[in-house]
């Protein structure tokens, strides 16, 4: 028969920090990708001002061109 080395079982309570580091790393990577790829949040400065009132032109009583 083969001789197998048996090691004592590790305590599983100290593995939570590995999960925490992995989640934080994933959040940071996703945040960096989103910050560097999208321009959807930029303000468009060439956008015209909204119309607040409409002016109506009235007809002149005297003709512009005289014959």
C-alpha cells in the first residue's frame, strides 16, 4: 500500500479577505473601464438656448418696393 501524508484541515474563517480583495479589484477595474470609455456624461456646449417666446412678424402697411 502507498503511504499518504495527511495534513490537518485549515480553518476556513481566514479566507474572507481574499473574497473582499477580489470584489474590490473587480469594482475598481469596472470603474476604470467605464470612466475611460463613455462620453455620454459630457455637457454639450454648442447646444442652443431653449426658445422662451415666439415673435410674430406683422405686415407693413407701406410697401417696401415702390414702383
